[in-house]
C-alpha cells in the first residue's frame, strides 16, 4: 500500500554529514553528467541531486557567472543573479532546464551546463525491531534485505514479513510504502528492491494494532537523525488521520 505524505520544513540545519569524494565524469551534455559518473547507488533511473553534492554551473556566453557550489542541508544553493535556488531532488537535466529558465530573466542566452563535481555522503537508516538500528553508509547499491542484515537482522520481536519504507520524493515530501518481504515462505520482489540515498527502513513489531501510530512514534525517536543532511524531509509527515504532524515542535 502506498500513501503519499505531505509537509516539508524549508529550513537549514546545523548538523551536516561529510562528503564522499569521487569526482563526476564530465560530459558535453548536461543531462547525462551524473548518470555517466557511475558513483554511488543510482537505482530507479537517473541520479538525483542531494544535499552535500558539489555542483559546477558553467554558462557558455557568460563565463563571469560560472560557479561551483555545494547544496546545503535545506536543498538550496546561493547563485549570482538568482539568489536562493532549491535544487535538491532534481536530476541533472531537470536542474539544467530549471536554471536556464530562471536565468532567462537576467541574460539573453542562458545556455549552461551543470556537472556534479563531488557527491554527498550516501546513507540510509534502518530502525525499529533490528539488532543494530542506525545509519548505514552505502558506497554501492544495497537491497532492503541486505540493509536489514547490515543492521544485525530482525529481532525475535520483529515482523519478518512486513517493513515500512520512507522515501524522499522529487518534490521534497516524504512517501510511505508498506512492503511485504515474504509470501508463501519465499522472498518477494520487494525484498530485493534497491534502496535510494536517505531512505529509511522501519521494521515493526510482530504485533501492532495501529501501524500509523508506531511509525509516528518511531520517527519522533529519530530526531537526531532527522536533523542531519538528507533526512530532514521527515520533519513533517502525514498521520493515519490525515493531519500533517511536525516531528520537531
């Protein structure tokens, strides 16, 4: 079952994680820059920019506006002429088109390229009824089952068949998916789904009457994690009653 969650606090946070240092492969077409780089997990299509990424913007006819900037924890960058621009969550091609449109108000021919010069730390978080809940670095693609294994496996009190996956959507809002890992004693396709950076895998207890309340309580216990780069999309979420509830009040 899929349930779209709404709400995002657009503020910068002080707790940032470090950068991973592989350089992106430069290309002549901006749309293929990040995909060609081959750095970090890139499941389900093209790489999307995340906080911590360092990007270089080059304008063909206005080199004085060329810049190299790091995407802040709030998903924004500060650019000449444009000021504050929210860019996290977009692919390179989407960000290029977005910036060209924005620059059209300032210069006649805003032809530009965008390249990812270094990638922000790629992390996921596994919590709930696992033996070693916490943040996991993912230098390579990892599935849900592998992530649970990295977290020490499911406790005897945990549900081995169902997990909750929280994921940041392109518009910056979180979504929730309840996934079945085993059916008829066999792993399902969900069990081998590859995770994306800053996904949160939640293993519930074996007996829970209100899953939505458990999700809410578990996220609140994750406040130190929520305040770090990439995970602050969890600052608000949708309860089962349909009300957006802030995690930090």
